[in-house]
C-alpha cells in the first residue's frame, strides 16, 4: 500500500494519537528552523551558540537581542495548514496529545488544546534566578531587563541546550507516547534529547510510528511509515481524509 494511504487508514480508526512536532512544522509560517541559515543581522551567528546558558552568562545583551528579534519574527507569523490540520485531528481522535518542541505558541493559536510545550514559550519571560514569570509592565528596563523583585536579569522562558525540561512535562509526554496507538513525529530532526527519545518509547509499547519530514533523520530507518515532504502538505491530507 502507498504510505500515505496506509497512514490515512491507520488514523481513521485510531482512538489515541500522540504527535511530536519540531521547528519544521512552523517553517511554512516563516519561522526559520535552527538548521536553516539565519538572515540579516544574525546571519553570522549559530543558534547553537546563542540558545545556551553559557551564551547568556557570557553576553546577556546579545542573547536578549537575538530573542527580541525572534519574538518579533514569531509575532508576525500565523499558523499554517500543518498547525490547522493538527487542531482538526484533535477534534476527531478521542485521546489526543500534541507534544511540541516549538516555543512559538502557534499550535494553541491554531486551536490545539491538549498541548505539551517541552521547550517552553518565547512569549513568556522569567527571572533568571528565581524562575518566576514576570509581566512586561513590571520589567526594570535594560538589555536584558531586570527582575523587579531581586534585580537579576530576565530571560525568555525557553529551554536552552544543556538545560533540563520543565518538571512534569517530559513525564506527561512519555506517558502519552507509551499509551498511544499511533505516534506521529513531524518536522523534527530527531536529534535533540530527551524529545528524540519519545518515538522510541512509543515503538517499544507497540505504537505505529509515522515520520513526516522532507529529509532523512535518525528516526527514518526505524519508523513504520515515512512520509516525505512538507508538514503543511502532508498533515492536511492525513487529517481531512477521515471525514
Ligand atoms: P531542527 O531545526 O533541528 O530540525 C528541523 C527539521 O524540520 C529538519 O529535520 C527539517 O528537515 C525539517 N523540516 C524543514 N522544513 C520542513 C517542513 N516544511 N515540513 C516538515 N519538516 C520540515 O528543529 P527541532 O528538531 O525542532 O529541534 C531544535 C530546537 O529548535 C528545538 O529545541 C526547538 O525548541 C527549537 N526551535 C524552535 C522554533 C519554533 O518554535 N518555531 C524554531 C527554531 C528552533
């Protein structure tokens, strides 16, 4: 059977589905993936050298400015057909969990409800010392701004490379992966751990694993069904065919 038909037919009767998304799902909304070249002012910087606690300790101003630029880019982005298809799929499947590595909030904007944000959300700001959320009207101005309670620098509430995930979120994602009939991995390079372990947990529990990506990833060789192409084309084809 052709892989798309095989995926459609599996999804038609599925009662529990977990989906893991990565930055490829937001690429068609104009939010660049980390592996795409950056543009303009930032083209000479590697995101792997900016999205780390060491980079923030070394040069907090540079890291804050990079996040200001990304927040603006994300603020102008709208959900694309991939986000919309996942929100539609949630309405059809009784037990549906969307696990995302994206920090852009576009899944919720598209109407998805049961969303686990593994890597936080760029629209929230926290104190780098106390970890409390601080609203923009309370920022002590500066680059980066400072915490009104303790004076430490503020930072985006995202998980940087080398940091641990928010308490409870990875556990909930593992549980969804282990209990689903179908696990879809879409638009992720499958190299950033611990998120990259989720499809393997699903596989070990007997789930059917479907990968959607234009390129090969470490998951490709072991996935049950591989759908080559963009998430914005493939996900709508999967979600509408059950109606
Ligand atoms: P990644 O940059 O490592 O990989 C992106 C993957 O998407 C690649 O495998 C690529 O082949 C695939 N891809 C590109 N265009 C696609 C499309 N149109 N449809 C489907 N797939 C497509 O991203 P990652 O795996 O998410 O992991 C890196 C980290 O980057 C994560 O921690 C994430 O938090 C962060 N990040 C988030 C955003 C965002 O929130 N939008 C953007 C950039 C990076």
